[in-house]
C-alpha cells in the first residue's frame, strides 16, 4: 500500500476491523480513513492512538520524515 510508512514490524496485526482502532478522515471526511498505532519492539507493547492531538502530531512528524 502506498500509505504505509516504514517497515511493518508486526505484519500479523491489522487495524482494519479492530474495535480498538480509531479511524480518522481528514479534510472534512473527504480523505482516506486512517488509523494509527505504536509498537515497541523491545517490550512487544502495542498501543492504539486514539487521541486526536497525538494522531495529528504523529502525522506532522511523518510528513517531515518523508520529505
């Protein structure tokens, strides 16, 4: 998918149809639905991003990294 950033360290985990995942649609609902989670490879901890502020901050950081 062109919407994946980086390498997927946990390919067996899917956010789609996951009741804990919060999907966000930017541009007044005109953009593609997007969900996000953080994974700590050292501890195996998987955290769903549900805060709008944290989601926006990570998206801004990702855009900067991609440039």
